[in-house]
């Protein structure tokens, strides 16, 4: 029978240890799953919180930067067009002055001879090789003197030419014509100067070579990919790069006439092109500057590419930093939580062992009684077996004495088992518990007999309709035992401890009230602090209430305290009937 009991006990112990290992493994798995979710959501949340504003700002600044660079490229091309326009205006003004100065020369006469005209031409060509020839016209439009490569133009009448009619009829002293073919049937343009002498109109005019003029304009376009041209107000090319068009052809772009300068983006042969224009002051021509968009915005594209790559790299670095930093933080938090959980378990166990230590005195007394019975009875058996005493040593008498020994041993075993069960680490899952029965287990185990010795009366006010709650019995016992021990220590001499239970729709309550010395309000504020105690040195660990509060909170409950000096104290533990998920983790 003892062997079966021993084997049964061994099997129960193995099952309990196996269950504890499984429960601990399940708890660790739950904790790991929680921290994995926490790490995922933290990473996601922080990355979203960082990335969205960063991306939004990057996109905003990207578009602002692109707009600024485009405007800069546009303004730069307009500045080039205006600069070249001013240079062309200056060139034409100088040519006008060159011709006008011939009226002021010493050789001037109203009927200049051929050698005089040739002298005029040499003077003009000395300042610019663009001059082709020079002629002197009377007021009826006849070219009375001429020097140049086209001698057949001598005595030609230009009265029907637009440039001559405009110069004579308008209130202006010079005129610059468009490019035209004229009598020589070659592209050229005319600069004519009018002088009124003694009421008669005299005109000196000179023609300029468009090719020489084009070479002059070409020298102004130093930047790669930029070419310049001149068009009149009908959009006809006056000066143009042969690769781009032909003189006197219609241009593929005609600028607005209402503004002095501007820029537009157009497509030429399906290629995006940026064109800037500036209207001349000396003649109704527009200087247009053309640059392919991939060249004009090339710096912008390269800079934008660098910015995009830099932004992506920064974003990746931030994301990696956040990712690994949160991983490290969560790992440390998990390690800290594991350490905290272990410390909590150790603290609870230490409190339980402290309570066990307090029970040791009573237990020793309870064990000594059956031990005394064993010693006395074994002495009787020895006397019965000694013939000198003449006692009745029949087997039935000896068996009767042995039964008394067995009863004493079983009583001692029950006491030690209760003590060991209470002190053992015994993590279990929550099960349906009745608080009234758990309190009775504590009182009937040790405390009730100890209170009789101390002359402390235990009053029980149980709610007979108390509902069961899902809880870990060992934790409930530890909480109630801590409160009973505190009540015991608070009573000096005879006193009363009242244990009451009650319930409502959501909670069950256990109230332990003592008639002890009570506490001040300052003491009440500190009683749940670890290692704080109102007991004398050596009589308390200061862990009982701290551990009890931790256990109650893990179940979703609370502890209320009411106390006054010399009036006793009352501790009420409120526990939800449906214990929350945190209960499982605490278990």
C-alpha cells in the first residue's frame, strides 16, 4: 500500500513537473509572440511616421527645386537672347554711324566721282567686312554714284523699293531693310542714311552681306548646343544657321510681338526645344536663341537624379537604422521583461517561503505531538516484549500499539505535506475556484490551531452564494495567507480577525479585518512598497503585501485598505469573476 502511494506520489510529481514545463514553454511562446507583434507594429509605425513626412517633404522640395531650375534655365536663355540682341543692335548702330560719317568726310560732294565712292567703300570695309558696296542716290531714287562689285547698279532707280519710299516719306534719318534679293538677285540687306541739304533729299546707302552678318552672330553663341537666328515680324528668316533653315524661309517659330523678350518650350522635329527671343530696337527683327531641352535642362536632370538617389539612400539608411534600433530595443525589452518576470516569480516564492518560515513554529509543535506519541508507543512495545515487566505481548496488543504509531506518523506526514505544497513553486493554469473553500484550507491547515494558542478569535462571514472564479488556487492562498499573517502580527495579545466574502455581478471580494494596532496614513501609503514593513526587526520581510498586490493586479483586481491607529485595519481584495488574459501570463 505504501509502495503504491509512493509510486502514485512520484507519478503526480512527474506529471506536475511536466505540466509546469509545458506551461512555462507556453508562457514563453506567448511572450515571444507578443514581442514579435510589438516589434512589427513598432517598426511599421515608426517607419510610417518617419517615411511619410520625409517623402512628402522630399517630393515638395523636388518639385520646387525642379521648378526653380527650369525657371533658372529659362531666365538664362532669355538673358542670352537679350545680350545678343543688344550686341546686334550695337552692331547695326555702328554700321549706321559708319555710313552717316561719310556725309561728314572731306571728299563729300553732291556728285561724288567714282574714286570718291571707292574711297567711301574702303573706309566702310575698313571697319567691317560685311559692307558689300556703297551708293549715292538723288531724291528721285536714281543711284547717281556707285562703288562695288555690281557696276550695273550705276544709275539704277530705287524709287519703287520699299526701303527708299519708307526712308523718304517717314520722319526718320536712317532705315535698315529686311533681307531681300533686289536687282542683284542675291540675299542682302540695305542700310540707308537720309540727309536734307538746301531742301533737297540725298540718300547714301550701303548693302551688307548676310553671311558675314551670320558669322558675327555665330561668334556670340559660345555655349554648346545654342544657335541664334534673326527673323522679321512676318516670321521670315533673315539670318539663320544653314543647318537650321534657309534665309527668306518661314521660321518654325514666331514670337509674340507684344513683348520685348520671352521664352517658350516647343517641339521641333519631335524634339523638345527651349526657345528664347528678344526684339531688336534698330529694326523690327527678333533675335531667337534655340537650345535643346536635354541641354538646357541637363544640369537640372543631373542634379535631380543626384537628389533622388541621395533621398532614396537617406531613406534606406533611416529605415535600416529604425529597423535594427527597434529590433535591439525590443530584444532588450524582452530580456528585461523576462528578467522582471523571473524576479517577480522569485519575489513571490520568497514571500511564500517567508510565510512558510512564520508557520514553522506552529508546524514544529504540531509535529512534536505525533513524534512524542511515536516515541512513547515504541517504548510501550519494548516493555511488552521484555519478560521482566510481565506485560501482555500478544500480537493483537502489539498491533494495536503499532496502529497508534501509524496514526501519529500519518498525522505528521499530512502536516509536512501541507507545508511542502504551500512552499513549492507550483505554476498551474487557472481553474474554477471557490474562495470560501480556499480560505478554509488555509485556516484548517495551520493557522486556526495557532490562533487558539494566541487567544485570537477567528470570525467567518462567508457569502454562501459566492460564485466561482477562474484563478490559480496557489496564488489565491498566498494572497489570503499574507493578509491573515499581517492581521496576526498587528494584534498584540487577545484579539479578533474577521474574514468575510461577498460578491456582485462582476466581482468577488475577500475582506480581512483585524482588531490590531492599525496604521497611520503615511504608513498606509508605503505598505505596498517592496521590503517596507511596520513589524519589528526580524519579524517581517516587507514582501507580503507587495507580492499580493502584484498577484491581484495580474488578475485584473485591486486591494483597498482602511486603517486607523489603535482601531485596526481592513484589507479588501476585489477580483473579477472572469479573470483577464493577464491572469494567464501571471500564472
